[in-house]
C-alpha cells in the first residue's frame, strides 16, 4: 500500500513496537512491521505523523536516490531538539553504505541528544523489495 507522498507500509505497524525505515531501496529482510518512506519528503511526513508517539527504532539511509538525501529528515529531528521538543526515539540506526554520510548523521544527531547506532552493513536491511 502506498501513500501519495511516497510512504509505503509493507506490513501493518505493530502497536507495541513502532519502527520507521527511511530508505529508497532496501527493506527489512525479516519482514518486520515498519512504516517505510522511500524519499526524504515521505520521511518527514512519517515523522510528523508519529509526532508525540514513541518511535522504538528509526532507520536512516543517507542517499535516497538522485539528489535526494536524508538531510531534510535530520533537520526535522534537529529542529525538534533545538525547540526542546525532541522526538521520542529509542534508537536511531544509520545503516547507510555511505560511511562519511553515516558518520555526519550520527555526529549531528548525537549532538542533539539522540541515541544513534551506526549500522553500516547491517544485515537487517537488504534489497528485498522488487517494487522499489
């Protein structure tokens, strides 16, 4: 199922664990329930939709196809923390194959108090979505 903004929900989001994945091509290889955004604009839209709710995991890829990157999503997280209203995120997993981009995302988000794990090369995500 797709939203007009490019957000795609592969599975019903589990009410007990809220997981958001922002990646242009990859999905969770184990099929776990997650809200998925394929563009930065869809990622921003998903964050806003979950505003005020706990996100157990937020998975971020740096390069989102063409000239699109994760930075608009990172800026929303930064702005929320700057306004002293940070998003309630258990852990942000940066799984980008772009090591410099992943390091910069982690540096910026840690500065604002978010718990960040650089998961470059994670086997949790892979190219399993043939419709991407």
